[in-house]
C-alpha cells in the first residue's frame, strides 16, 4: 500500500515565504519622511552614502540607517528602491517637483492598506478609500478655514475624502473677513457654508465673530465650529515633534515665532515660519497624529455641507 501519511517533502518549494506578508518597495526620494520602526527615529531623507540612508529629524539632527532595511512611510512598512534622482545635499538646489493638491496645497497623504481590514485601503482620515473613482464635480457648498496652514492640514488628512464628496476648501485669510465673505457668497439651503475657526473658546474674539454670524441672516445655512487651540499647529499631537506638550508662549511674543524659538528653529522671517510649519506638517501621517478636538469638528463640517437635499 502506498500511503504516505506525511505527504510530499515539507522542505520542498518556497516554504520560507509562506504566510509572510510582502512589503512594498518604493523608490528613495529626497525629503521623503521615513521612520525607523525599531528606534522610532523619524526624519526627512537628506542623503544616501556607502549603503546608508541619512534621515534628518525636526531638530536638524541626522542619523544613518542601512538602505536595505525596512521603514515606515505614511504608516506603511516599506523597503527602499534605488533613487531615480540624486538625494544628497547637492540636490537641494534643485529639489524634485512636489505633488500638490487642490489650489496648490500639498497633496493628501496616500491611502494605506491594513491587514485587519481585509486589505482594504484606508485614507489618512481613517475612512475606507473609494478606489478607481474620479473626483466629483464640486458641490455648491463650501468649507472655509482661517488660513493657509489650516487648509493644508485639512487637505493632507481629509483631501481624498473631500474630492470623493466634491467639497472645496477655501481660505478666509482671517476670521475677521467671515461676514464679508458670507455676504458675497450668500449661503442658501443648497449652498451651505461650514467654517472652521481657531481658538473658539468662550470670550475669545473668534467666539464673538461666530456668535454674530450664527445669529445673523445667513445663520440657518452656516455652521461655525472650532477647536480650542491658539493655532492649528497645536492640533498636531506634540509627541510627533518629540514634545510632552506644546510650550506656553508669553502673550508679549507672537505665538508661532515663540514656538520656533522654543524649538531652536529660525524665526526671523515669514519664510522661517513657513518652513517650520512644513516640518510640523511633515510629521502628520494620518488622523491619529491629530488631537480629537480638531478631528470631530472637521468631520462635523463635512457632514453639514454634504447633507442630502430634502
């Protein structure tokens, strides 16, 4: 009788790779933000030399890691492929073209697949990605935010969702302009406006503007919500910058300048502030890097402006 109870040779075939999840390979690019999963060190790519990739953190410190290792990119474990363009400091004078999202803002963080979700893609906001669907024609309703940094953060985390819904985000250039903007926009039931405001706490200037709008003639078709932070920078969890908490800045010091000075970053010119924000924004990968006080408010605005018409 030919009864091989143990079947074929268990060592034959590619038995080592069975059950092992394949890790995606991505070409190395200058300024891409990577994290070493073992040490937790995160930084932008600034060089590749002698088989090591150099990562510069938000403090300007640099550490080298084996190019053949594994890294976290936007929360996804990846390996690195050969760069298609120079990544050393000599390339800084002519950086590669940067992908942008709506209105020239940085593109939304890419969707990531999670094994716990059966391999389905999730966007940076945590929602399931709608694959192979073109962006919708823009809705007449709008979400308005105070400034450029607010818009860039919303784009990075919620950009993919907003394009599926057809929602456009516009900058107010300050909450002081809200009343004039609404007067020009003239909201209706079909043209709603959701507004995200910084520092919306009792007694603040922002809360007075919000109350006046909600009591005014456009109030029925406008929703003003906000977070309690002095600036949207604070909605990024301080741990993403290696801090236990955001520092307290004296009222006599301009807040963003004070933050930069506390972190040891240049703060003399507006360009310094812009670069500081890009360093902070670069540490945001998904909604998990933001404080819940902001997350809930943005989701509330999206629901408001996309509510089906009666």
